[in-house]
């Protein structure tokens, strides 16, 4: 079983002319967990990953896998599996031959392409030309390329983009299983909600600089907790809650109470003898913190 | 070790799409028709009482020479497309991920396409010698198939086709845009160079320069072609090995400049 090594970014910087696409990024991605690399489109995620993989030359700083730069790895595809956003396929080549090209270049066994296609559920389409693949199938083929050498480190750029709900569930389980085996898994996304159920750690960048890193739960920095509650006699419910000193606003499907715990609101209603038809704690903190970190314009 | 792997990978790349046999099919048809057609013309002239333009002994190689004199554009295109398609389909990303040492990839491409060019040469010679020899034999002209000079010509033709494919690789790295590379290949080989060769023959000093044009160098290497026959055989020409060196130098210089520019650029 290949084990993961940490991915280390140290002062990584890329200037395109006067514009800094990535500035002084330093962080470490640990093995054994899934790390989400988040930021709005254009934040510099792809450039960072391309520098990590030796495809783009950094202006300064470095990135390595357990201390070794990608270009210096002895057997790159067996150490790091990467899938980048661009659909890098010759449309006239079959999926099996596409993978065989790179398996041969890396000196992998002849069985590697079929094994990788099997893992991503494309075994039945191995001889079909890639030009006829759907977006979801291309994503899976990109993942098959990443898995080709059974690597201890996975670097995936927007792997969930273009997958159907079933595919999203499948990749979620796959990535979690890979991390549980001790591999290092780094996935990028521009949507927190897309990876929220998959990642343990988050690294968030905006305009090429690191704005937050830590466990997913540390992202929930907002103090505002809200409770959504509903009853048949909604006006009286709102009156009671307001009477207890809460700020209340009306929603289409109930009443929204700021700075409240569901238990307290439930007790208030119980004491007043109002039967509730709905009561839930709102957890909007993650997404809101994310949007605050990356700036509102990034949400678009 | 990694060069061997890379050559294997490049070989799979060029054999796993339809391009090679589409180009080869057109080449074989084109070369075969030219060789068969001209064979018929010379055969007809030979039996005509007005007298032959050329001695019988020169005719076979002139006709077999269509393999390179009209066929050379196909290995050039094949070599150029092998490089430009990597840029066009962004497949340099997985290529450089599998083989991070970019020089190794380019060296493997040169080796692979050099061999593929020789393979195109085999097919082109099969077409020109097959059609040519059949037609000549039909007119009672000795096709010279057992002459050692013919087989030396075959060897030099294979080398020429291999070098042309390597020049294509160089061109592809110099001009990564696929459309631009195709336009340059076709415009230069079909229009610009023939005119330059014709024009350079007018004065002695320009003929000295003209012999270094890639097409002239290729004809010098092969030793017989319709162009040299048309200029009456009196024009200046390089020795066969000099012609080979000129082609190899063009391939090397183009590839080195391409490596230093487009090949080492950021891949995004």
C-alpha cells in the first residue's frame, strides 16, 4: 500500500508581468486526510497546482512532495497522481490507448490502464474514442490517469465539476477511502458546498494569497446562530419569542430567530402552549465565512 | 531507461490515432500515380522513333525517386503534427507529468518520428518502385531491380524520408500552432521552394546558395529526382552525404530553437 507524503508549499509566487497570480503561498498538506484547496475562479488555484507539478515555473519559492520537487521524483506517476482541469485528451485516441501512452512513458505494467479504467467505472468504454465522451466520463478518465501508478499522493483540480449526483457520491467515497489508507489527497474547488462533505482540512486562497487554513470546523467563525421555527399560529409565536428579547424576522415558511439555540426557542413555545410544526438550527456559518474570506464578488 | 520508455510512449501516440494511415494512404496513391504516369510517358517516348530524352539506364531511378521528390511532404507533415497536436489538445500536461524531463520527451519524439519517417519511406518506395517497375517492364525497359545502385538509392531514400520527419518535429516545436505549421509546410514545399530552386539556377552564385535549400539537399542525398533531371543534370549539387548533413542540420537547429522556446514554456 503506497503511503502519502506531505505536500509542502514554501513562499510560492508567480508573477505574470506586473500581476501576481500567486503571492508567497506557504502551507503543508498532510497525508491521511482530504484537504480542500478553495478559492473563487481566478484566485490562482490552478496556477499553484501547475507550479506544484512542475508544469509552470515559479517566479520564486518552491513546492515539493516530502522535500522532493516533482521534476526530481524517481517515478512521478507512482508517487503523485494528478488530474488537472483542462481536458488533455487527443479526441481520436481510445481511453485505453490514452492511458497506455502514459503508462509506457512511466514504465508501469501493461495491466495499469485497464486496472485504472476499472477503478473509475470506464472499463466498458475502454475502446471508445475519447472525443465521444461526455463531460462526466472525461472527468473519470482524468481521474483514471491520476490513479494509473497507484500513487500515495493525489492532486485533483476541480474533480467534482461535471459529475452527476451519483458520480459526486462515488468520488466522495473514493477520496475518503484513499485518505483513510494514509494517502495525501488535495482537491481544489471554487465551491465550498461542493467539497464540504468530503474534506477534513481547508486551505482558502483569494487573489493569490492564503486567507485561511485549518480544519473545516474552524471556518465557522461567525457568532450568529439562527433558528428557524414555525407554528400554525405564527403571529403569536413571533410575539412570544420577541417578548423574550430575540430579534425575529418573517420567512415564507416560518420565523427566523437570530442568536438563538433551537432548545431555548422550543422551550419558549412549550411554556406558552404553542404546538410547533417545525424547529431547526440554521448552519449557514461555513458558507458565509467562506464568502467573507474570499470577498463577495468571488461568489459570482 | 526513461528514454526507452519515452520512445515506446511516443510510438503508441503516433500509432493510436488515424493520422498515420490517412497520410500514408494519400502518399502511396500520389507517389504511385506519379511514378506509374511518368513511367508510361518515358516508356512511350522510348518506343517513339523521335528518340528518348534520357538513356534507358537513367529512367528507373528517376521514376523511383518520386518516393522522395513528391512524397517527402508527408513525413514532414506527420512530424510537425506529432508535435503541434500536443499543444493543440493540451496533452503536454499528462506527457510532462509522466516524463518531467522535457528534453527526454523531445529526444524521444525525434527518434520515434525519425523511424516513422523511414517507415513512410518504405511505403513510398513500395508505391514508386511497384508502379514504376511494372510500367517500365511493360514497355520493355529494364527496371534495374537487381542493380546494387538501385538498392543504394533505396537506402539513401529511406534516410531522406527519416530526416524529413525529424525536420517536421523541429518545425512543430518552432511553430506550435497546428494550422500555421500545416500552412507553412504546404506553402514552402509546394510553392516557395520550387520557385526558389528554379530561380536560384539562373546565376552561378545563386545556384551555390540554392543547393542548400532543403529540397535540393534532399535530392542530392537521394541522387536522382525529377528536379535534377529537369535542370539537365548540369546544375550544382551537393554530394549525397552533404545533402544528408544539410537535412540533419536543419532538423537539429529547428528542434534546438524550438526546445529553447515553446518546449520549455509554462504549460497551462
